[in-house]
C-alpha cells in the first residue's frame, strides 16, 4: 500500500479527524492492533483510542478507498509520463516562435511524439 494513498484514504474516511499508525497496515490484524484515533480533550490534551468504533471507518472501507485512489493514480500514469517528457515551457514557447517565423512544425511534432509515446488510455 502506497504511503500517500494510505494517508489520503484515511483523511477521506475520517473527515479530518486525527489519527496515527506506526506503519502502513498490510492486514486487518495489523490495522486493528496499530491504528489509533486521536482527539483533543477539554484540557487540550491528546486522547488516543484503539477502539475500532472510534475510527469512523472499517478495514473493509479503508481497502475500498485505497483501491479507488490507487486506480485513479494508475489511470493518470500517462499524464505524469507526458509531463516529464515535454520540454520546458520556455523551450516550447521558443519552438512556437521559431515555427511561426520559419513556417515549420517543430513544436507540433515534438508534442505529437510525446503523445504517441505515452497515449491516453481509452
């Protein structure tokens, strides 16, 4: 389970409620023995609970949310690959300027090459 995805999933499920977990849980058993909800009492002190009824979600709901977020992340792999493959904005603007001056299509060809290398899934 990816750390960022786990943290986002818990945040989504807890609506901003505090929590802590030593490491990313890979099983329900580990989750139930290491996850804690955190609240602040009237004396402004942290109160920790390992009672699953205080978590606001179940292991099953966490797995579903993590799976959903992972699918969203995976579906955007092409976009991340394209972003790193494109030339800098300054260089692209320079290509466009020179294309306009010279009647060439260098910029268009450069963009098309990246899009062909990393096609958007249908």
